[in-house]
């Protein structure tokens, strides 16, 4: 079966990824929390979020934000793209009713000592002009049509 | 983050020590993989098409960012009373410093061996550092860094997660 694949050689520092826009709903917030087994009430209980925490509503939980970033990255790379590392910082919350937009820019590309091809990216999760979460990601890409980062193990995988 | 000056001896004794080593209550299963993909509308064929997964990853895998979910306890199970806490060191720090509120600030995930359906994941938590008292717009409290190491039933590291938590007391609280 042929699947789309982004090659490392097709990527350059400064490349911008297409933005992903999502109309956030309470259902998506709750589904994301339950899918990640995060039972804390601020991610599903409106009254708790408003009256106990002083927020305007329930909000996206951390693992679900990671899943949104992962989906965004592999939309771009196809299934051969392999995540190595993500660091993200939450600055503010994403609530139901928000239009969440994820942007990404390639910061640098490199190959490591085992010839694995890497792209480092800076991502943002925004609502309007506000950056709600910033993420730095390191992602392995095939260096040739026959390369597959998923086959790397041990010393050949240095995320 | 600071050194250990000003920290209670009980906290100093916890720094760098593996704690709460646990094995998951259930094996990795595809229902959660599909729910995770559904929640973010992820159509990556690795998670939906077994032929693609066989070709690229040698069989089905879980999305890497599901790392922590396999160790999250059931909300309730027989013999356990009350809410069960996932990142227990985080809650330990809240209790030690009597800080009623907390947030997670930075979160780093590093992915190693893929997690596959049927795997049984284990983890351990390590307190790396605790800051001096800080005042943010949220309130006054402390930052702490916690690493969580994950491995599979063969002892292979599948990931490491690092959290920066801030426990605090709101103004007037």
C-alpha cells in the first residue's frame, strides 16, 4: 500500500505548516479528557470550573493538547513521521466556543550521528491573537523513500 | 529552581528517589487509541488501517502522546475509596506545602520504543527539584519538577515525561 510521506530533504528551516482551525466544543473537551483518562472535574464539570475555579468554562486538558499537536504534525508528515520529543507550555486555557488554531514553523533540520533525519518545529495553539500553548517538537522524517524512522531502535534512535 | 535550602527534610529526602513504581491496571488496548484519535479527529492510518500499521510500524501501535494514559488509575475500583490520583508526587507536594491549588506548566515528553496493544506499561516517579517561594498572577507557591519514566513488560523504555508543576494559594485564600 502506498501512503503519503514527507521526506526530510523536502523540509527547510523557516517552512510554515498549514494552520489547523478547530471550533472547540464541550463535547471535544470532555471526549479528550475521558480518552486520556483524566477524570479531574475542571475538564468535564462546568459548575466546578466556574464556581470552584473561577474560570469561564471547562477547558482542554494537557494530554489532549499533546494529542492535538501530534495530529497536527502527522497530518503534515504522513504516517512515516515519528515523534521524538515535545515540550509544551500552557499559558492560558482553551474553552468550548473558542476557535482554536494551531500554527507550526520549522526551526531547523539536522541529521544525527546515526543518519536519522530530524526536524525541529515551533508550534502554537492560539485563540484569536492569544497564544494559549506553545510547543517545541522534534520529529524524525525519512531521509529517502526507502527509509523508515519507525524501524530505529536503541542507539539508532536518539530523540 | 533552587537548591535544597529552605526545604523541609522530608522533601529533601525525596529528591532524586524513584517512588510510586507501579504497573498499569490494564493492558494497552485499542478502544482508548481510537477514542484518542476521535477526540482530535486524527486520521493517521497507523491507527485505523492494520495493513499500513503492519507495513510501517510492524503492527498496530498507540499514538506516542498517549504515554501517560496507560498508567492513569480507574476513577474508582473495588477496594479503593475516593478519587485516585495519577501524578501522586504532584499531589504530595501540594500536601507537604499546604497549597490547595496547582497547575502544570511545562510538560516534556520523550518517546522511545512504540507502545503496542497488549503491552503492560509500568512507571515510576522521581522528584527532581523544588523552587523557592514564588508569587505569580495565580497566587503564591512553589514550582516543582517531576520525571515519570515508563517501560513495557520487556523492560524497554517507552518514554519519559517531565512535568513542571506550580502549587499555590490564591490571594486571600
